[in-house]
C-alpha cells in the first residue's frame, strides 16, 4: 500500500495543472494516477482524423505556460497533446505519475480520515483526492438494436482504431456532433462510400482557422505583452457570446444567419440544404465550427441519411424506412456519458453511498463545481455546472486551481485534516445556478442535449460569464465548510469544528 498526502486522478489539463500548482506550493507528497501512458487526457485519447479544438490556441492553453509557437489559430489534437507533455516536462512532474494505472475505486475511510484508492496497480491511501477525470472520458455507445451483432469493424470516435485502413471502404458514421463533423470531411477524402446518419442537424458556423506566419510567431515570442493581448482579445470576444447563451438567446440571431450562409456556401443541392438546417435555436446544443463539413456532405461518395436507424445487422444498418445499407465499418460518434458517468459509481463517500447513488436522488451537483457534501477532502475538477459551450475550459480549470491552492494555504494555517462542504450551502448554491439557467438558450432553445440530466436539469454548464466563476473561486470560503483539525481526527470521536459560519456567497452571472 502506498500512502500519499494528495492523489491526483487523471493526467489531463486538470490533473497536470493541479500537479504543477502543488509543486509551486512546495508540496511534493503527491502522486498522479492515470490509465494512459502520456499526459493529455482527452487530447491523448481522441486521435480521430481531423481532431482539433474549437477554442483558439492562445486561449486554450495555461495562462502560466503560454506557447508563442502555436502553428495555427485553432490547434489540432497532436499539437495540443505535444503542448501538454512539454509543459509537464518543463515542470518536472512526469516522475510523480503512475502510468497504466486504472483507478477502480475511491472509498472514504472515516476512521482513518483518508481515501482508499484501488487501482489496477495496487492500493493507495491519500488524505486528499483531486479528481481530474474529465467529463468527456467515458464513451457512450448508442443503444441500437443489433449493434453488438455487426460483423465488420466498429469503434467509437474516442477509441479510434488507427490500425484499420479505411481507404476505399464503405463506412457509416453515426452522429453529427462536434467529433463527427471533424471526422466526416477527413473520411470523405479517402473512403469508397460514406453514410452519415444524422439524428439532429447541428448549427455549424465557419471556422476562422489559419496558419500563423513566422512573423506572427516571432511577435508572440518577442514583443512584450503581444501574446497576452491576443489572449485577452480572444477571451473578451468569447465572453460576449456567453451573455446571449445565458440571458438573451435572441442576441444570437446573427449566428443563425451566418450558419445558414455557411450551409448555402457549402451545399448546392436544396434538398440537402433543407436536411442540414436545424430547427432549434443557435447555442442550444454546442455551436460547431467547420468550413469543410458541408462541402464533404455534398461529395458524390457521401450520403446524409436522416431516417432514424431501426437496427444494425451483421452487415450494415437498416433505417426506419426499411432501406438496408451494408458497410465495412461503423464509426460511432455518439458522445460521452457525462451526467451518468460510470466514474460516479466508483467514488464512495462517508455514508457508504456512491456519488452515483447520491446524484440519483438529487441530480449531479456540487459546490462551485468542486466539492460535494458527503465526500470530504475530495476536489472535483471540471465538476458539475462548470462546463462551457463558448470558451476555454482551461480558464475554468485554472479558476478551480486557484480555489484549491487557497484551500491548501488555509489547510496549513489551521491544520485542517478534514473538510466537507455543508449541505445547505451546496443546496442554495445549486438553486442559484438553476435560477440563472431559466432564461438560457439551453433551456429555451428547443433542443435535447447532453447538457441536461435525466431530470431535465442543466447540470453540466456554467451559467454566465466565466469571470464570475473566477471571482467566486478566487478565495476558498471556509465558512461554507465543516472542517476538523488533525488533532480532532486523532481524537476520533470528539470532532472539533474549526469554523462553521453561514456562507454568504451567491452565484451571479
Ligand atoms: P455529441 O456532441 O454528444 O454528439 C453525439 C452525436 O451522436 C449527436 O449528433 C447525436 O444526435 C448522435 N447520437 C447519439 N446517440 C445516437 C443514437 N442512438 N442514434 C443516432 N445518433 C445518435 O458528442 P461528440 O461529438 O463526441 O462531442 C461531445 C463533446 O465533446 C462536445 O460537445 C464538445 O464539448 C467536445 N468536443 C469538442 C471538440 C472541439 O473542440 N472541436 C471536438 C469534439 C468533441 P442528437 O444530436 O440527436 O443527440
């Protein structure tokens, strides 16, 4: 058994960021556990052709590790993966990581005041766990009749089989979300026939992607403040969108015009144009960016199929109209388990219930997207109500890291051994979140999306400006927590509360 002060689960943007911050705090007694073998998380796993980020590179990076040499305005997956690993090298945290270590259980031991972490490579005990597992890490396979019987090649977009040569093959792609619209133009170039199964047409806007010139990269590197200014400009322009998404969906009407123009530019056939035109408000589902998706759909070797899938057979797909289309391979680009992630079943809190069981009753919720009543000394990264549809998750991650670092400072100051958010504070916070979402496009936009949970609540997204999230995570608000000192834990039965005052913080957007 390995005993550490802090265990970080996941080596993506969150886990790596946490490790770097711990180092900067002078904390070395920690370990990072990851099932893969390099840093990167989702940017390591999603290797499908065309994988790239929809947030400009200078914003989709750590503020403390700017990269003046991004090759494009929107980075592609290999470059982001390289960036993350370079940052890890620069901060020397590779040696803290246990690779190929799948975490199978995280159980709170009240008597010991520590988490017991079971992994494929043995057991760890840690006083504090930072869960940087990411919301988009558990592929969701569609529940389609017969899908298990398909005898050809089938894989999820996040588990790309690069050993399988798709050249010249008959291929079906199920889904037209963020992953699919990047995959489809790449496959259209090389497969013999491509059947695209669309359940709901997405809004796809033009992508202002271009290579950076060597002069620009020189300027990013050498002109003081230039890269920071570029980042600030990108940040500000994206925040404007958040106002429309959260409070005034009609403000986004020009985006609909731009989306229609993108369709008209990319597709000449009126029937195909009609099929790809969404009937819900822009922003209700994630706004997608592509200049190549619509032209790909118009290619002679590509068919867009909008009849619902009835079943999958051993040789292909049959739609509700009875048409059978045989294929050699099926690419399943149907998203991820987000509000129902299997990860939640593996985290067992103080009363023996898993996070999945707790959230079964209440819906997925946390305090400031980070702490959950019943799960002491656990910090979720990119937890409930912190997701974004309009700007960089790295900004939210850094806000959470501020919160964590401030906690660690207070922990030292007050010798805190156990910290648990108060249930009333967590409840009130989430009432505020849901209230802020009432007028949002995600609620009123007339679409179904993974942003909503089984109760119909939007438990994934941060409502409003991200600088408000930065503001509420600047300081760790001890008053929102029940805390116990190390001495009290030692005495076991006589819990000594350091502070437990009413919390006053509310969410404003
Ligand atoms: P997604 O956005 O959830 O899209 C899933 C697609 O599969 C949708 O078109 C969905 O249709 C369809 N689908 C699901 N179940 C189906 C079924 N049973 N039958 C037919 N179609 C089905 O998943 P994703 O594309 O992997 O993206 C997930 C998230 O990852 C994104 O929202 C984004 O946050 C992130 N991402 C970002 C980027 C980027 O930055 N460029 C790229 C990839 C992913 P419906 O719309 O009808 O549900």
